[in-house]
C-alpha cells in the first residue's frame, strides 16, 4: 500500500478488551467491506495474539498479508494494522502514540471501564492520529493535548472546534441567554 515512495498508511487501529470484544475501532481500508468481515478479522487477530506476552513492549506479527503491531495493558489490547509492505517502525510509532495519548487521557488508569467512560476522547484520539489511513501525528502528548485542548476561543467557528468544545460552547451560550 505504501510502497513506491507513497506516504505510509494504516489499515486500521483496534482497541479490544481481554475477551476480544470491541472497545474502539477505526478502519481506513476497504479490505474488510462488511461489519461481519471486520468482526471476523478482529476475532482472528485476537485469537492469534492473545497468548503472546506483549505487555512490556510492542510485538509484531504478519497475519493474512498484514503487519500487525500490538501491545496489551491490563484488560485492553491495542493493535495497529498496515499492509505487508509498510515499515514496522512507523506502525510501532503509531501504536506507541495511541497508547501514550490514551494513557495521558485516562490519567494512567488504562483499563476497559475507564476507556468506556472516556470513549469520546479515545475516538477523538483516533481521529487525531490517522485520517483516511494517512498518519497525521504519532506524539502521544500532542495528540492528548489536541483532544483535550480548550484553548480555542469560544467565538471560533464550530467547524474548528472538537465535539466536546462545541457542546461546551453551546452550553455556555445557553446558560448566558437563560441567566439574562
């Protein structure tokens, strides 16, 4: 996918629980056209990697012509998938950036319950890391800062605000109009 001088790309980023069920996933490739195909892929990847010891550092595997970089933390399993011609180090930096950002956003309490309670932030993380398969950012601190930043002016156009910021802006405007 990324060979011949093209930009490195990601096929999907998966965050699964300790049973292989979805917590947060984002697909950037048409390799899995249906939801059933996506679920089957997630189950396959989980079953092939669950018995490995990827708790201390990321592991790499090649499954179905896809390079998969993965890491486990408590009851969460982080996966980044790229084509078999992708650079493993680049995919590993995407995984590490995602993991670092999630760790910062969940205040080092990286577990399924906390992840589900902050699912909006994790999904925003995915949007900040990769767009349409193209890697935008791999620095976890910058990703977390972009997701949580409230430095945008309240008068900034809604198109330049994150969903959380847009809700906060709307709430502030409603509060001001009701209190007048």
